[in-house]
């Protein structure tokens, strides 16, 4: 029996009964708490319980016979009455006969039947304030106010803790049952267990080409070396002379194929280099013989070690007059990479991208390492692999450069890449030729996806398009659910932090680039800009040309649009001019980063700093009638000019700060008075000067703040 039911039987307010039960030591908290037999016995011992309490089956008749005026106190206090009391009154009489028939004992049926259970709310997944308010039948703002009284700050679209939600539900007369959101049940996994769960049979494995990554510092010749191997001119087309995407190429040497991944070397492409190391079998560290090991070289070595791939070293630019191969090998030994000719295990090759010297030896060493690794894959299965790069191309739509690791990818296959899926319309190899299928360890461009996937994402072939769309939708829901912000505890510190955050300057940017890899690299570099004064808010990062919608978003949010290796669609410049939106297009990433830093610095108001220029002592005061007093001074330090501001001090007290009206040397007004010279100074609207006062002269300069 609950407290509010017993209160009705005793004809006393629920709040008064709760107080009496607490005084007797009963464990009750509110009118919804349950009352056990021991508590009723205590009440009976004190003379508080009535006869009806001992016979709960007669309770409905008593309530029904109660005169209206006796129930008024209960009606006047709705907060003390449970929402389900009326339902309980209506249900109990109807349930009594059935219970009596089943048990055969009329007096015991009501206590066994759960007639007064509270309504149950069933919720699944994250509990959002807005959704919970709708379930409880109250307004979100009232629920937010209630949460604040519980020391919880949450907005209308934020999730709240399950325990907090249960307490809220109890206050509103409900019992909350929460089901954890299960992980996406990938329905297409069952029809094709051979792709994920089952390992390939050893007899099905066939030799595959090695995947080789060139890693190293910027301008150490990675792309130029690959050009010489492929006999192409990739490096000539790169903006700023540096590689800014991951390129994948396949070459044939002596009847054997090698797949090369060329990764950028500039510091901005840390994430891209890391992804390149994760996709490779052999990592070749390119080091310039005239430059030695540089910061990005060490970083590339760390990525290769973390990926646990086989490492080789190619010492490039041996044709340069300042080349010193032995110095490079000594630096490698210090970093724990001792080459074979120095008694270590790391294979090295001395090469020149300009003359081609040593390239054949390098390729032989790569094939030798591949033989030692015994690289194999099963081509007779549905394809799986990774997204090397992804972009939105004009006339093609979303395209993705894929690296197949297992199986064979065919035109017409249904592919899932993260939250995007689609049927392959075309496959294009690294020479720009359309092909019908591609095997393991081979890069290919894929057309037909529903959107631009993230670089580095896994892809797999699904049985049918419907199953792939379901899996893609579940992945989108999972990502959206993961982006919900958790609630914060209310405290003075958090409120002050929120006030400071509101006052903090913010630069909002929209990034549009040609590929997902570029967006990843730019975002990573921009987040590395540390500042306590200006925050950077990346509103959008997307591939493709700048559209009118991008301009309108920037206009609404007061943001700057940054374009990288892309252009404007038709009509965009005119709309941007009309809306006052700034668009900056870039071809080299470090120029983009520098401009963003300058823009963030430009948001800061200049800091005013005081520069002391001179000092003078008042030796005599001259009264000139209505014009006031003139201070006859001796300049004791620095210089004095009429444009300077003056500060009058008497001892430690500052009596005046303001402008200089007149500066004279004898009878003439002068532009400057130097140390050890006499002068006459008249202060603006201040005449209460005395002999012995000190006047300081200073300038206020606006100094540009740093991030």
C-alpha cells in the first residue's frame, strides 16, 4: 500500500502522514512511497490507524461513501495527490471480484493485485530533455527549470543522465524504464559471414602486390622520386611544389606489380601521413642527403613504427654537391635505425630522383622485402579495403579513391563506406582508364556513392543495395547520437566559465576543399592554433566548389569561407558581395593557416600601453590672471612635447592627468624641450599647482596583441 492510499483511508493529508511515518522511523520519502505492515502496526499502536487500514478490501466502499466536503482538502492540494489515484479508485472495485474468484479468499485479493502501480514510461537510447518532456506531458522549459533545481544544467536538445531522468519521472508520477540503445544490428552480416567473421582458407590465398608508402620531410624528393619511377610529372603540377594529397599508383617491375602511396611531407599533413602508414606493407623513409633527418622525418618514422610495418630507407639527392650519405646514416643510427652496411637490419638505398641513379636497386630491395613478407590475399571473395581519398568532382559527383585489400571489386557491386553507400557505376585506374574489376592491393577510383566518405574509412561490398542503405542509415544515427553534448553540473565556477566563454572572441570559418583528406589536414592544422583569447569555430567542412548555400550560411553565422584547391560556382561572388561575406581561396595549405592566424589576431583589440617620455619638476608658479597659472619647470629627464599627456604628482598622490595646453621655452612656444632645459607648462583646465610638484609626460600606444 502506498502513502497516498493510506492517507485517503485515514482521511488526513498525505504530507501529514509522511511526517508521522518519518517520526515513527518508517522509510518513506513521498506520497508515492510504499507502506509495509510494520509501519501500519506502529500507526495502530499510536492510535493513528483505523479499522479500514486492517481491511484494505473495504477501502473502495469507504471512499465511495465519503461525503464531498470531506474530500475537499485533498482536492485543494493536487501536489499531494498521485496522478494515478483516480485510476486506482476506478480499477479497484472491478478487480476485486475477479481476484476473489481466483483466490477464494475475499480478504486477501486486493493486497496481491498490483492495482495501484504507477504508469510506466519506456525510453530507448539517449534521454533528451525535449523527448522526456513530451513523454511526461509537460513543457520543456518547466522541465529545464526542474533540472536546475536539481543542480543540473541542460538545454532542450541535451541528453540527461538516466538516474536524473528516473527521479524526474517519479516526481511526475511515472516509473521510467530505460533500454540501452543496442549497437547497430548489421542485417547484412548474416548473408555474408565469409567477409567479416570467417578467415580465408590457406589454399585460396594468392600472392598480391606489396603496398609501399613514401614518407619523409617536405621537399626531400618523395614525389620526384616516384615520378622518376613512373616516368611521369606529378610533382610539376603540385601547388607550391609540395604534395597535398595522397596519391596511389601501380607500376610493374620485371613482371611483378608494386603499389605506391605518396603522402605529403609538410607538417600540416600529420593525419594524412599517419593514415598512409596504416594502409601500407612497406614504408620507405625518404631522406635528402644534403639535408639529413628533419622533424617530419622523425615523425614519419614514429608513424611507421606505430603501424608496425616493414621500414626501408632511401637516401635521395646523392647527386647534390653538399650530399653527405654517411652523416644521414649516422643520424639514423642515433634514432635506432642502423642500416645493413653499418651492421644493422634496415635496408637502405642511395638514389637520385634527378639522374635515376640507384632506383633499380631500390625497386629490387622492395620486391625482396615483399618476398620475405609473403604477402597474400584471396581474390575470389567480395572486396574489402580502405578509402585513400574522397572528393566531389564536377560531372562525376562523389568519388572515392579506394585501395582493395581483399577480394575483387567489380562494376555493379554495392559498396558501403562509413555512412555512405551506393552501386558502383564506374572504376577508373591510376592512368585514367575505365576498368571492369580490380583485385587486391590495387588502387582505383570509384563512382556511384551517395556522398563523400571520410578518408581512411573502411569499405566493403554488400549483398544488395537495400541492406547497404540500412547499414548506412544506422551509421548516420550512431554518429548523430555520439555528437550529443552531455549535461553539466550547475555551479558558480561553471556559470563564470560560461560568461567568459560568451565574452571570448570567436572566428567562425567554413572550409571547402577538393578532397576529404585536405579537409582533414586543414582542420587538424587549424585546431593546432592555440589561443586563450580567440577561439576558432569550424562550422562546416565539405568537399566541392563554394555554393550560394555556403555563402548564405556564412552570412547567417558571420563566418569566413576558406577554399582550398576549389573555385566558386556561378553567381557566388555577386551573392558574397551583397551579403558581405569574405571568401579566401588558397592553393598552398600553410598560406591558408597563416591567413587564419592573422584573422584571429585581427579580432583582438589593440592593447593600450603607456610609454614614459619625460619628467619635469615645478620650480616656480607664474600667475597670468584669467588664464590661470603656468608651471615654470626644469626638465629632469627625457623630453617634453605638446602632444604628450601630463600627469601631475605631489608626493605619491596623482592630482591631475590630462593634456598640455602650452609648452614654452622663455617667451616662445616650442615643439620640444629636452633634459636640463627650462620651460613653461600650462595644463588644460587645472591651476592648483605648487612648487615641488612633479609632472610626468607620457604617450599611449596601441600595441597589437598576440594570440
